[in-house]
C-alpha cells in the first residue's frame, strides 16, 4: 500500500460479513443490504470508523454518510457531495471528530432507540 505520514494505507475489498477488526475505516456500500446494521454496531464497538451512503446510514448507527446536495444555481448534472456524521456513534467508538469537520457536516445526534 501507499504510505501517508508514516502510515501504510491499504485498501481491501471484502464481504460485509467478514470480521474486519484489523481495519481502522470501513466503507459499507448501499448494496450491502439491510442486515448490515448489527455488523456496523459491532465495528463501532471495536473503534472502527464506519462510512456509508446517505443520511439513513448515519441514522441507523453508521458514523459518516456521504450525501448528494443539489445547488439551485449549479449547472445541470452537477451534484455537490456532502456528508453527515453521527456524533453519538463516533463517541461510542472512541473517535474524536474535530469541530472544523463538524462545521462542514450535517450532524446527527442519535439514531433510533435499540
């Protein structure tokens, strides 16, 4: 893998059901299905940053969800990418999110009760 600031960056593709406790960040694609919630909860307990697609991913326990933002004055076909952060999930995972990053994000305080 590539080295950034002394850390080796490695990208691996795997099934969502693999136990990836050795990773620091896990991207969960939308196609992973609805049974992904318990897996994401498990990764959160292990301190893994979970990233997915959409605010719904964040509302149901994911840490960061990429979103599409349509600007009223943007050229046709142009979409801006934003993101939402579940601060409760980050806290449970022991991840500190900088105030600068939170200023750019849509902040989600908590998901549904478990």
